[in-house]
C-alpha cells in the first residue's frame, strides 16, 4: 500500500467518525454529561471501530499485501492509527469551529 492508499483509508476513518457525530449523536437528546472523548458512548464507538479495523487490516494484509500469515504488528498499528484518526472525526470538542467571516 502506498501513501495515497493510507491517505484514503485515513479519510474514510475521519469521515466515518464525522458522520457518526453529525448523523447519530447530534440527533439524540442532549446527554446529562456532555460528549467528550472520555464519554462512555464515544468510547464504545471507538472500541467498535477498532474491532472493525482489526478485521479490515487483516483483510488488507491478506488480500492486498499478500501476507501468508497473520501479520500482528501491521494489523495492530494500522488499526490503532485508523482509530486515532477516527477519534478526530467523532470528537465533539472540534464541532464548534470558530471560522471568521
């Protein structure tokens, strides 16, 4: 996988987090505790995304990169980085950008 492939994977991870924040979390009633990266709902989305990325990374390694056996370092690092990028998309802390006129 080249740089552009990883850039595309990161873009998809960020867009997934953003879509969950905008289309799922924003539609729910306001929680008692405001959403942050330490909120249980956000942590559960991060854990689910990490588990999905473990499977996706294994499939990328097996079918796109041709790894015969499970490449544990590749799968773990790829999943961790994708989850880190996902956290920027789902983070409500960045939802109120103060863009100047």
